[in-house]
C-alpha cells in the first residue's frame, strides 16, 4: 500500500474519531476558539496535498502541532499588524465611523455589487483613490477601472432609484 493510500485511510479514520478532540486541543493550546477548526482542516488538507514521506506514528498529535502552529502564525501576524497600526498617527476607528455613516440602502447596494466593482467603488468613492492608483494596485488597465466604475454606477443608480430592487 502506498503512503498516499495509507494516509487517506488514516485521515478518514482520524476525522471519524479524533477530529473533535484535536479541535478542542488546538483551542486550548492557542486560546483561539474560532480559528481552531479551520487550522485543523488546513493541516489535514496539507497532508492530503503533500503526504509526508515518513509514516506518522500519531496522526492526532501531528495534526494538533501543525494546526496550533498555523493559529499561532496568524496570531503573530495580527499582533504585528496591530502594533504597526498603533504606530500610525491616524486613528483606526475613522474607517468604521465613515462606513457606519453610509446610508444603509447605499451600503447594502455596494455590498450587492460584483466583487471587482465593489472593490473599485470602495477604492474610488470611499478611499478617494484615483483611477490610475486603483489600476496600478489591482494590476489592471485604467480602462478596466473606468468600465467597472461605469457599470457599478449604473447598477447602484438602478438599485437605489427602484427602492432596492435590481
């Protein structure tokens, strides 16, 4: 039996019997209740995508360590981001205040736009970025940005003048 086949069989047995305990262990180790299930699933996906060359003696222990490390990596990254934001002269709550000041219908209409149109609209209208800046940041042409803005404006106008109906 190949390592890949043995690994898949081991993973199926693991999910059936050990998964809840491993998620609970990762939660306890990292203190992150929400990220633990995702980290365990990422660890399992990693094993499927790239099976280990050696047999794993204790799959639950291996997955617990890998998943805990994934959560800690995210926690470290968030901590570094938070420290970097704290060094900025502006307050982080400004964005939240500006977004909450939007009319609920406008906010809902923007959220309903296709992803690219929504991103471009937010960059252009809320963050006041130029077409050129948006194009460069998104690695698209200025024509694409202009087209997406035009389509988004048309959709928003239709939605907002028809009482929220598309």
